[in-house]
């Protein structure tokens, strides 16, 4: 079964800014539904740690990213800044999906 969430994180028909906005919105939905309810209007650069993302929720987030998106989060990816905002997570996922380190 193909995960509902990220068949294609950034469709080729979108501009870079549209693709980034779409990826952030998909992450917002995933995080809100599975891990941490985010308030309406939560900004893409809002601090997820201030919203309650703690070490246990971070581990769950990593599992969800790996299972839903098919990316492998390496130990060197576990820097706090990679998970601080929706934008940062989207950038990490895109980098990993493109074969980046």
C-alpha cells in the first residue's frame, strides 16, 4: 500500500516555492494528526519544540518520516535544527530523498 501522505513530496509541475509550501503543509497535517496537534495558522517557521516536541515525540516523528516517506534518518541527521520547524523538516526530507547526506 502506498502511504497517503507523500507519494511525491514536490511534484515537478510546481515552482520551488509552491513545492516547498506543499511539502510544509503535508508535514503540518502529518504531525498534527499523528504526533502533536498544532494550532491553526501555525507558521512554517514556528518552533516545534516550543509547541511540545520532546525527545519521545521526536523519535516517533523520525519513525513516521521513515515509514511514510521512505527516507532513512541517519544519526548525523539528528541535529536539533533539522526538526525545529516544518521548513527544516521539509528541507531534510527533500535532501534525503534526493540522495543527500
